[in-house]
């Protein structure tokens, strides 16, 4: 990152750059067992700065940062300061009204936040004309599953059936919403990528991946109530972000009074998919191209762990 502000650069930026040059292997941050050196910190902050600059962020622009105590907060803060922009960090425990006030009052041009905040940000964004870009980072989303409470489905479609990712999320979201209503969940709604909700509670979620010309759609339905406390006894989550990563959940059983059998769920989903994509759904083994795409996606997922 070579951009210089017209005046003196911040003492923090100068110190980090000096230490990165003279003491590159010295540990600057420790987080969950990872030791991050000054060289790595400076390099990652440079990436943030270059990315912000590419988005049109200039000296004096406000960059809001809504991140907990994770390394991404430091990268975002230092990267913002490298451009001479003004960092506006605020507490991740703030609620929608407080966040809206801060973003409006500061006139933030960019917001950097955890991926988990996407639904809330999308809800208030129409009221923030100055907010041009939202950067989501620091994925901390937990997905809970239990054989008695959740149902998993995977659909493989030829790429031609999906014109663009945003359109695909909208179409699949509408299809999953149709399934929920067919199962008796009348108050279900869909607005944001990947989450079907009743009021503010998640009742289904999905993700779309593209591999080798195919679209892989993975959907999780919450059919029965689930106690996430059992998971959190073995999967430690920092207290400051626990209420953000563990979203309130509901289920078909909680909303309708009964848990639908698997065959009913499968038939309902198949009918909704056939109607939504105008295709014929068939059970069976993968064909060669489908198997190749699936195995490649799975290998990538294992490498990312």
C-alpha cells in the first residue's frame, strides 16, 4: 500500500510499518492459538487499504467498523488509517436503531461487519443513502444439525438454469418459502440471502455453490426444536459474539404443533422445485459430471477447514 495522506500519517500506522520492516517475525497479535506477526498484520492491512481504495474510499471518508475482538478488526482499522480515512468503530452488541443512528450520523461510506450482520444491515440499508459499500468478514456463523430436528437436502442443477447468483438466491428462497407455507408455516418470510424466517427466528437456511458448470444447492430445514446449549458445551464461542453467531431458531413443529414426516418434506420440496425451476426431479445416483462436481466441492471444503 503506497497511498500517503497529505499530512502526517497516524502514529499507529507508522509504528506498524516500521516494526513490519525491522521486526517482521515478531508477534503482534495472538488469537485463538494463532500468532500473527507484524509482517502479516501489515500485509493484511495493506490488502484492506487497497480494497477500500478500489471502492473509491478517499482521505476523510468515514469507514464504519462493526467487528468484535478478532484480528479482522485490527486489519480493518489499520487499513482504513493507511488511506487517511476516518475509522468509525462501534460495539457489536448495539441493536438496529443504535446502528442506524451511528451510520447516519457519521455518514459512513463503507461498513465492515461480521457476515452474521447481513440480514440486519439489509433491513436498514434503504435508510442510509451515504452507505455505498458493505464488506462482510470474520465468518462466525454456526449451523446446528440433529437427525431428529433437521432435514438436509442437496440439489444439483445445470448452470444454465441459474443466470446469476443473486437471482438464484431469490428463486431458491422463494421455493423454500413455498415449502414452509405448504408445511403449514404461514408466517414464514424471505428477504435476505439464505435465511427463511418466522418473525426474526431462522427456520430454514440454504447456500448455493458453483462448481464445474453446475449449481449445488444445500438446504437445511429445522423441523423440530433443538437445544443449542448442548453444542455450545463442546464448541466454545467467545462471549462477546455468542449472541451474534447463535441465531434464534424456530422449527416447523414449534410453529404448527406437529413435526412433518420426512417423506412429506421430500415430496413437498420436490414439487416446489419442479414448479420453480420447471424441471423434473428424480431420485437416483449422481451422473458422472454431478459426481465430479460434488467431490470437487467436498475436497475444497475440507481444504478450507
